[in-house]
């Protein structure tokens, strides 16, 4: 049994949340650079150059990549041999609190969805917990702005709709999102499970590093096909036309009921702020 001081969680979350707001992840940086090299339109090239210049300025000046410093999403995988010394959930919230208050990041969270009173420290984070063998704590963190989150959708397809129904729904969601999520976007897709699990795995899909395909060749091929179809839409960077509407598509799946085919699409902006650490 490993005794785990939850202050380690607080320190890790604080550091990861702050750095995710300031530094563009390396996988996102490389995909945006590759997209700029592929573009042949002056406007699309200029927008991608502006995005990359913005990221460079954020890094050099230690200021946020985007004014929407988002809601913090935490995927926590806990080893069965870990014994927390303290409350891990409160430790995570304290890490978020420290990151946003100490570094003057925008606080975007309200305590009630209708009465809209700001919590003033960007808590609470949304936390998902999974148990696993071993004595490690795996921490995956995303900063999710709502320009993209608001464009996400879920549907309950009929099994007979099949893969073509899935493709049509994904393309519909991206098309309806248009310029709102600040394309080029990353598209997370959850297929299967039930109503709520499909949404969960669509967000989990966004944590996968760009360029890393689904391990099942069937779904890896579907990811590539959807990426091509999305980019053929011509929406382009910031919705002003071009070959790059998306820089990545990731699919996660779960078993489901014989009568159902849940599909969720969770969209992320071009920044796709994510980080991972094993403690």
C-alpha cells in the first residue's frame, strides 16, 4: 500500500492548469505548423500564422493563449494500492484555485447554472475517476473553453443508421459549429455506451495526443476518413475558407445495447489545451 499525500495532487494540478493556459501543447503546435505548410490560400495561411504567433507571444510573455481560460477537466486514474492521506478531490480543487488566483487567470465558473454567481476562483473543476491496478496516480487535465464546448452535441441513433449515420452526424455537428469554436478544431467522438457515457468518452477522446490513432484499425480508418471529410468542407481556419477545418479526429467506443447507437461529438478549439502526468 502506498501512502499518498494529497498535497502532491494540489501542486501538480496547479502547475498543469497554469502551464496549459500559457503554453501550446507540442503535438498541437506541430499539427498547426504542418497545416500551415499544406495550405495554399493566402487567408488560411495568414490565420494559421497568426495563431502560431499568438502562441509564441503567450509563451514568451507568460500570458494566456486565449482570454477564455476555461473550465478545468480532470481525469483521475487511481491505483488500487494507493491510500490517499487527505481528500483528493479537495486537493484538486485547491490546485485549480491556486493556479487561477495566483496567476490572475480569468475565472469563468459560476456556482449555479441559473443564478450565475461567479465562484471567483474557477472552481469547481469537473473530475472523473477511474480505478486501476498498481500504486500510481495518473492525472490528465484539460482546459476547456466554452466557445468549443457549446458546439458539442449528442444523439441517439438507431442501430440501422450504422457507420454512415455516425459520419453524417459528425459532419452535421462540425458544419453547424462553423467558425464558433475557432477552427481548426479537434473533434472527439464517443460511440456506444449509453446517453451519458457516450458524452464522457467523447471528451476523453480529446485527451489523446494528436497523431495517435485508435488502436483498432477499423476505427483508425474511420478517424482518417472523418478528418478528410471535415477538411473537404472548406470551412477552414476561423471559418474563412481553406483546407484545414480540423487538425485531428479521435474516436472512443464502448459496448452498447442492441437497440441503441449513442453518438456524442465534443469539439475542441485549435489550442486543445491538455496535459498528463503520472504521480
